[in-house]
């Protein structure tokens, strides 16, 4: 169901939950830009075992006991941080409400996610309830196609997907992600913060989400330079 870490997330501090990606039925808020550069869909193409696991997760997500099963999993594995949707997105209001219930029933677990489902009003209403929870960090994903959403709640942060050197995010963005071919180029000073695993800066060891914390750790949001957190596991 949930899996501990990966190359980007790091060790076992952060567990991820993934669904299939790249189609409107699982990513209803996707844009042409994110569809063209979807890393999760690429993973499914060259890792059939991962794709099969994501399909199993979608079947589980449709079950009536999904909330109970996820909460039991969190307790059994002593999960501290959950990255909701390393692939896929909130595909319906009902599914989003299931995750809302999980978050409410697991107040000691930190949940964070990036979503373009803010573009679907009925789903956005549920996401905003998640964002209001003290144990949830919500990011609205944006790009040239989506633009910046209007009326962003105070606790919601904005991430931008940059696809070219001239793809300059609007003012007020909290974090920038870059497509793979841009990541080796050092970021020009003075611009919006870029994910430190994608900013082209040479470091003694790779940056992973569990050691960085800017996306999920409340004390580290909006604080740079990175990384800032050392793993205890």
C-alpha cells in the first residue's frame, strides 16, 4: 500500500502512496505541460511492477474500508510522514474525503502532497479542508498552462513546474521544480527558490526529501539554504 522512501524521498522517514498517472480519470486537474513531463507516468512505462502496484492501490482506494486500512497501516509501521501521491492525484471529491478522514484520524502523522486537482472546484473544497489541518502541508502545483490559482488559502503553498530557461514563475511562488534536462544547470541568483535536488548546485551528498524538509516540515517551510534536517532513521 504505502512504500518507504525512494531515490528522491530518501530513507524510511517518508512513506509514499501512489496511483496510476497521466490520464484525466486519475489526474482530473492535469495540464498539457504536466502531462508532457509526468515523471510518474514515465516510471510506470519502464517499471511494470510499479505500475501494477499503483493499479492495486487504486483498487484499494475504491474500497469502503480504505480509511481503516490506511490508518492501520500507519500504526503498524509507525509511519511519521506520508507523501500522498508520489503518482496520481485526488481524482474525485469522495476519494479526497477519504484522505481527509485519514488525516483527521492520524494527527501525529504529517501528510503532504502536490496537486493540480485544485482546478476541480468540488475537489478543491476538500483539499482546502485538508490544508487547514495542523498535520497537513498542501501544495498547489502550477505551470504555464494553469497559471496561478486565485484566492489561495493562507496555509496552501504554490509550486511551479519550469520546463525551459525562459519559463519564469510569477511572483509569489514558494518553490520551483524543473524538468530533468534543466536540473544540471545552476539556478540564477535572485529568483524563486528551486528544489535543492534540482537546482544544479554540487553538494557533498545528494539531497533527499527526508533530510531537506522544506516541503513537509512546518518549521522549515520557506527557509533556505537547504538541506536542513538530518534523518534519525
